[in-house]
C-alpha cells in the first residue's frame, strides 16, 4: 500500500507529512527549534513511536508518543555504564542516537560513540548490548565525520528474530545470528582508500556510510561506502564493488522492498566538497544489481544546486514506487514513479537529518 504518512527529523523539529492530492503537506510540527537526530515511526500499526533529540548542552533525550505524534513524554535515554578507570577508547558517554529500528518486540538504537542499545518495553528503558561493546575490535573504530565512531545502520532480519546487521562509521559491517549475543565482522571485499595501502582491506576500519537490504530478499544488501558503492548477495558475507559511471561517492542508499537488484543512491562530489556533481542534483538508480546505473534528474534542480543528502535522507516505501529525499539545506522532494520524476515538497525546511515513511 502506498504510504500516506511520513516524517522528517530536522535541525529544528520533527515534521509530520501527510500525502495530499498534489504531493505531501506538513501536518504537524513537534519539538519546534529542537534538533531531532532520528525518529522511529509508529510501530506495527500502533501509535507508539520514538523521537531522539540532541540538545547539545542539555544532552541527548528520548521522547515517546502513544498517539502517533500528537502528544509526547520523555522516557529513559540510553545510558552507558560508568567507564572503568584506564579504559581505552572514546569516553563512555552518549553523544547522539543515530539510528532506531523496531521489530519482533524489540527496539534497537545505534549511537555515537558506537554502542548498540536494546529496549524490550517500547523504549521506556534501554540496555547496552555488552557483547558488542566489549569486542576488542571496537578500540580500532574511529569517527567518520564525527569525533567518535557511530552505528548508523540497523538491519533486523524481517523473519528471523535473532539476526541483524549493523553498519558502523568507521568500524565496518557487523552481523549477529544470536540476538546480539555473538558478533561477526562482515566487511570482506570492502576497500578503504583513506587507509595505508596495506590496510585498505581491513574489515574493521571500513566506512560504510549506510547499508540497506531488500525486505523480501534480505541476503541482498547494498552499501553506500565512503569509497563507492558495494553490494552483497549473500547477506554481507562478501561484498563486491560496483562502478557507477558518474561518481560512486555519497551517503544515502534505499533498497527496493521486493526487487533485490534495485536500489537508489544520492551521489555527490567526493569528499571534502560534498556537493552535487556540476551543481546538478540527481539520483542514481540501478535495476540490474549494479551492472548499469541511470541518472534520474527530472524535477530536481539542475543549476547552482548545493544540496547534500546525508545517509538517512533518502527512503522508499513498501510499494517500491514512492520515495522521499531531504537535504541538509532543507529541501524535500518526493517521487511516485520510482524516482523517474520528482516534485518539490518544500524548499524551506530546516536541515534534514532523516526522512522515514510510516
């Protein structure tokens, strides 16, 4: 079913979007003027949803709603245990909630500085997944854009409750088949050209900007990496680098929910500039598993455009036809034909951190 509601988490509030006859309209604004780093849309047809706020001097906060965003109340925030004296690595202090997913009765939250938290009561309370936090490899992770590493991608298996994949900048891709009790580094085939040549293949220092999988075929996993686009057809056991014709750099990727060979990307100039190629915004789409790419431009600005789409700024709904794309300069576009054409929803929103359907 085509999505009729979506959410934009921004630098200055959470915007609820409702589909209209024209495109999408802003129906409600929550947390006006407060930075919302991530939103978890209503879970499983209920009104339960979560919003993560990053209030700077006042810290990170989590708010819950039981009526689909009409009213909110503050709940517990994921908290790290006291840092043992002399413990190496970044401070055991929550910097930001960067990702949230809910499935099989659990809510997962990925954070900076690299801790994964789990809630079994709808986000009222959280527990650090110590089996990952205690891995010795964690001390080899480092920040990619932030001062500390962070978990930006959480991919729970849609039918196997114990399985999930994580994407970490910069710490590679990690998988668990035991509900988070055991972890395996799964970044074979990725390449990090920001490392010395003899360490470019080190799985633990890869920078996957985002990973996304096909809901119907979860072994089909896509990665927008710092060094290009990668694809796995075996559930992240092995990755193959793809070669789009214009540029492979970017942050966002959206995977088609039923077609394992189809995905969308939002390219940019690598990597200090981080602007659209030649000032013209387009979306890369492949429909043959990355053998070929189309540059979809209709309806997107093609002159003097400097929008950047960050890792959570591009999403596709359950039909595989409707997409939303939001930029760091507050522009929001929508497509109802799988990216063939786009319409501007708004050119005046605050910088957009994340867009989600639901």
